[in-house]
């Protein structure tokens, strides 16, 4: 079907013919479609320092397998993901090939999201419902996770363990764009002389060694390894997908339901971090209902979609997510996502994203929050 990024393996479709059930005498069924995800990383010396991108990939495939074998079976059926039927895990050797056989989501969700493509209106609503259900289901359950078994950013993980073997857990910080794992790109941004270098890389005050706005935002969104119930953000942490985009989902023919795949970057975080990428990369701009200008506040369409999410996540989790607190988290997620795009390359609803962040950075509430950190 396709090769994985940078030649790390392949995804293949299998046609399997079930044997007859000897215990019941039932006849054989017709052939079924299954998915093989085969990981065969380039050989490296695991005892020597590795490039961050390579470490990220090696760890991410191991973490994805952990998700499918240990976490996905706990999820409700209406929060659709593929089922792992069999797996090969040679975690002791990071250069070894590993594999999973998964059920084929296209049997129930025949439409594939396209690369960097917009979703339809119905698909957007279904995607928001799926994410709210996923985040809501895991919201309270993540408190029981052993954070000592969660995986640190790639370079920190290697420095601590001297190994490319992932712990039996998810990422401590879900996603792949957070600042701790994108310092090189951030340094490039800060030396670029761009508008966003001035806005995000400048120190938050005139004190020596004061953190930048980008660093303050990143810290406020980052889960702590030891947990910290005193942090106001900790009580809202859940499990996030980490790479929400149209090409990582399938939908029904009508678009009234979706199923996600590609859980390489699943980990702790705020659900708004998944939403920030979705809104920028896959939601049609017209649905945000915001006349574009240099700076814009929250538009009617944006608010409608966000309130749908908040209503759904509170229904599923049974927990409160006050609107003002949610908006504060949402604005930080937008600023953090823009920091990554500005350092990596813009795509999607970039005019909307940049205009939203310009507005956010100049509001009095934002300035007071930054000063308080």
C-alpha cells in the first residue's frame, strides 16, 4: 500500500482466508482484509549517540505498538480504532524488524482522508466528536498511568537510558512538535529575523535569562514526569493522539463517523493540542466563519466547533471544563502550534492561524498571564 517515512518499513494489505471452525463445523468464511504494518529501521549502532529524528522514529513505532496491544483494547467500540490481532516485538534490539497485523478500518470506514486535504463539514463534526470522546475517555484514567514508565523526548530518553528501546508506556508529552523536541528548529526561528522570531523568541521581561514567550507557553503545556496536582493544567491532562490530520483517519461513506490510526505520538497532553493542528490543517476555512484580517479574535464558526468539543468531552468524562479555562488552554495551543509551523514551514489555514495568534499576543489577558509565569 505504501512505504513508511524515510524508508522505515511498509504498510501492506493482506487477504486472509479463515479456516473452518472445526469445533462447530461451520463453513469457511470468505477472504477478509487485514493490514500489516512492518517496521524495518535503518541499521545503526545503538551504543552511540543518535540523531534526534532517528530516535523519534524508532521510539514512536514501539510506542504505537504498545498503544495497540495494551491501551486500544480498553476503548469503547464507538471510539473506533483498528484492532491488533498479532504482533512481533523485538524490543531488545532496536535494529530488528517488528510488525503488527491490524484489522482493516476500511471495511467499516471506506473513505480515506487525503494528505493535507480539507474534510467535509460532516467529517469535521465527526472528527471533533471522535477526539472529544477519546480525550474524555482517557481524561480520568491517565491518573493511574505510571509516569516513570512514560517516554521522555528522544534525546532525553537516550541520555537517561543509553538505549533506543522504549519503555512500556506512551510518550510523557504526546505529539512531535513540542519545544523540547524541536530546539534546533526553534533556534533557527530565533535567528531568522522574522515577525515570529520577534514575537515568540523575545524574553518575557527584561530580567537576565528570563524565558521567552515560546518557552513559557511550552512549559505551561508540558506534562511533568513526576506529576504535579498543584499545577492548574495537570487536572486537564489526558491522552492525546499527537498527529491529528486528515490523512490519519478514515470515514464512513456519509462522513457521520470516523476512525483514527497512526498512534506513533500518543501521549499525555491537553486535548486542545490535537485541535490546534486539526483546525489549521484539515478544517475548511469557511467553517471558522472569521473574515480574515491581520488580527482576528475567535469567530462564530470557531466558537461553534469548540463548544461542540467541550460539550462532548464533559459528557463523556463526567468532568467540568469551564469555558474560560478551556479558551485559555486553546490560545496557548494555537501559539505553540504556530511556533512549530513558523520554524518548520507553514501549511493549511495559515492566514487564519497567524491572525489569531497576533490577536492573542496583544490581548491584556494574555499579557497578564505571561507576566504571571
